[in-house]
C-alpha cells in the first residue's frame, strides 16, 4: 500500500468514494433526459443544454422521498417568480413516479434518472444505484453556482438554495455591464 493512502496502487477506491461530481464553477454536461410534468399524460424530452439561458434549480432525491417533493412544491411559486426552471430527479421510473400519490400538488418537472447519468454526473449516485439528496443552482451559462449533497437520511436545504439563487441573481443584475460575478 502507498503510504498515507487507504488503497494500494493496484486497487481503486469503491465507486462511491471515487465519484466527485460537478463542483461549483464548472459547466454542466449536455445530458438528455425525460421529465414528467404532472398532470400531463406524456413525458417530454429535454437536455441541460436546452435549459441554457435560464436559471435552474436541480434537486436530487432518493426513492420515495415524498417530503422533498412536498417542500419543493411549497417553494415552487417563489422559485418560479425568480424565472427559474425547477427539476426534481429520482432514480424511479416515470411510471413509478406518476403512479403514486407522491406527485399530488407537484407542478414542476420530475426527471426519471433510471440510467443514473444525471446522478453520476452530479456526484449524488451511491454505489448501490440510489441517489443522495442534492441541490444544485445552475446559472444561465450552465455553470454550477451552488451545490449541496447530503446522505440519504438528511434532505437538501431547499430554503437555502432559494436564498442563494436570489443572492446570485441580485449580484448578477448589480454587476457592471460586461462583467459577471463568479
């Protein structure tokens, strides 16, 4: 074994330890996904690239985590008033999500990340294919400006994400023409 490292040169860390995900200040990848917007019957296909030009709040939640959906539904009018696209991503299929009562009162897109591409890219995928709680604020240039990831027993700070979004938008509008705050 290498001195100071838990894994020898021939060994690799478990997947959950290796996946770092996107960091604040990095561009989001151009991933396509399907989203279900209750009460619509059919999902729509989009990509992170198509959302460029808009502020985005992307929330990851573990399977059957109804409390996050409820809290996000409660905050949705405030996020919408900030001209922000809200997405909630789960490892559940669209059928599993849309067949439950967990989407009652939800009027924002719910993404079925069954292939785990979004979860892996954002660093919220666990070794067993589940998702950790995660909240990301993405600016109109598709750059991650805020990120928080928590274990499966603790939900994301959605109130904090709203405050951060408002602060980022205020800083951007107050910046002199031609400059953008980081």
